[in-house]
């Protein structure tokens, strides 16, 4: 009997800063956790854009089904995909609803031509990156600041932005404001800490929650589940 299928794996994409191609095995129902990113998914023979999530997104698929995708770094997908993130919040939309038919055919052809769809998704990422030109560095600075635990006000000051301009830039880059982005990034931070076996009270302190009850409320508000049940969950998609 052969080895068990790998439930999740990911690889960085050469030429696409911060992007990852990934494969995930879905066993019936699965919960996708918010991570500040947008993905382009390959679902058999079609491409689907996963918009930015503000809460856990439940998906269902036949047991053992494989989902593949390319996850773009937070704030970069709108320029690459030409898709306004605010219109895709908490949704999955066929690429054919966002792009002209000829561009969709080219993208599908790149994936279909490869024995491994991950290579085709990486090629799409490189094509879009080349077409988009230089990356705006401001979204990455916002993410780095908030991910490091800085407040929204401190992030605006560090980036040389006023509060209103930071909010407008965040809506355009992430689909939601900086306060929601900070909550999502803090969730990811605490999941990484808890996955290392760090006690929840210590996780709360390190991730910047007021206390463990605050951590518990925030995790449930963003995912619908308690932290203990989430350990081992994959984010993204």
C-alpha cells in the first residue's frame, strides 16, 4: 500500500515576489482561514479567484479531492488580476467573470499544458507579474508593520500616511480597512504560535491580545471555531 496523500504542500514561485503555489487535499468539508491574501485556484478545468476573506470560509468537495492554487502576497493580487478586492470579499468567482475570454483561454492553456498544474499556475503568476510592472511597495510596508504588531496609527505614521489615506489604500489593496487586516494578520500570528505548542495564554500575550479570553473571542469571531479545533488547519484558498 502506497503512502498517504500529502494533505497540503506549498512552494515559492520564482519571479513572483511573495507568491506560493500550493496543493491541498480536501476531505469533504473544510474551513479556509482568512490570511490577507487572494488566490487563483485551479479546479479541474477552470480557474477561480478566491477573494479576501474576513472570516472562515467553508468549502465542500469530494473526499480526497485536490485543489491547487497560487497565493499572491497580501496586497499584490488586485494589480496582477485586475480584480477589485472589495467586490470579491468572502467569495469565489470564476476568472471568466472578470477577464475577457482570450485572456482566460491563455491562462487555462498555461495550466493545461503542464503535467503538474502547479507549474502552470506559476507560469500565470510570472506572466501577470511581467505585465503589471513594478510592484507598489506601500502595501507590503503596511503588512510588515501590522504583522509585527504595530497599531494602525503607528503604521500610518511609519508609512508617512494619514489615517484616511491608509484606509483608502488598504481598501484598494486588501479589500478591507487596516483594522480588519490587523485582526487577520494577528490571527495568523497566533495560529503559528499555537501550532508550536506554546500555551494559549502565552500565545495571547505574544500576539498582542489583551488576555486569553480576548484571544478566544477574536478567534471565534474570525473563524467560527475555538482555537483548539483550528490547530492543524491550513489557511488560504
